[in-house]
C-alpha cells in the first residue's frame, strides 16, 4: 500500500507541475535607459527577480538613450520589455495602433531643470542666450525639454547639447554648460552626488505648466520638496508617469508572469531606488491611453484590482 501511495503522490506532483506554463526557453531583453537613471537602477534587480521567479536566464538589461530609443527597440523587435515615459508612449500608441501594450504604470518622473547653486539664474526665462544640455538623443528628457523650451519662447535662443545625465552633470561641474534638463525619480542619485560636490539648484516652472499641459493630458504638476536635494524650499515642476511597455505580440502567459513578478520584486526595487516605493497595483492599472496587455489585465483581475 505504501508504494501505491508514493506512486500516486508522484503522479499528482507531475500533474500539478504541468498545470502552469513553462518559461524555460524564454529570453528577454529589457530596454532600460542610461546608466545612473532610475530606469537603469530598477532594471537590474527586476531582471534578477524575473529570472528567479520564472526559472529563466537573467534577462539582458540594455543601456539605451532613453524612452524614445526604448520604444523604437520594442517596435523593431530589439527589446521585449521597455521602461517608457507616458507622453512618448501615448504618441507611439497613436502612431503604431495595436503594436504596443503596457504591463503597469510604475513610478512618476519629475522634471529637473538644474543650474549651479552659484549661478545667477533663478528662472527658465533667464536662460536665454545660455548653453543647455537637454538629455541624450532619442530620450524622453530631450522630448520634454524641446517642449519646455518652446513654451518658454527659448527655441533657437539657446545653445543645445544632447548629453546623458552623467555627461550633463560633468559639463555643469566644468562650467561648459549653464543648465541641464533631467526627468527622473526622486531623488536621482547622480544629482544628489553632484549636489554634494558642487552645489546645485532647481528652477521652478510654475508659469510654464499651463502651456505644457496643453501638449498632453499625461503631464501633471508636482512639487519637489526642498529636502530632496537640500534646496532652500520646494520647487514646482512637471511630473510624467512611466510605463512598463511590451509588444502586443507577447504571449498572455508571459505578460501575466512578468506583471506578477514586477509587484513581487518591489522590495528589491525599492532597495536600489526609492522611486519604486510608488509601484502599486491600484495605480498600476492606470496606463491610459496605452492599453493594458491582456496578460497583465488577467493578473489585475486575479488580484481583484
């Protein structure tokens, strides 16, 4: 009798193990933005968590120029998952209907317009005739910066450099530029580091927000507390959500597993960047105008969100 019970248990375990999908042959590439940015900070531990949870090789984390580059890679088949700012995701969804879907809204990015603390500039309008870094080519930062300069009436009235976050901060430290744009979580570690080294100041953009919100309904107004970067007081700025984006061709089983894995990985993500503390299933479903992938939707329904 004992051997029969043992055999029955073994058969049951085999049957149960076959109930769920197998991801053994799944290979993923994650388009993660520039090194030092929040996207890249989160991509590493997220890839490791997915590997452990799904039983797959660790997904490849791709350093990229940013949101626009990330979208182009997903659309061209060069990446399977991408961190993308909502404004660019909305435009891409309109330009490529039926090609892109979201797993989740993750964290919000805050626009930083940064000058040296010892500079005379106290408003965006004072940057006329100055030298400004607007982010890497094909980045979400460059996209927003172009709009801000247009609203401020500074297009063609400033010298532009397309630089990564690290290169922008280095140029600011060396006085090769007068100001820089960055869109990222709070705090962005590299900005914190350079603030300690040379002293930085954020410019308020309250007067520009009405013009920016006419561009896109995804833009919100937010405050960067003075304590975030040891500033004299709070600064009003633009906030834009970020999505985790996949191609609609991704299987529902994979999309559902990746979505579950995202939320299971929250402690590991928050350990590397506090922006991940805002990752939650309730705002996570708010990815409009980009649709949720059916697999992600299945996860949220199972969680009764």
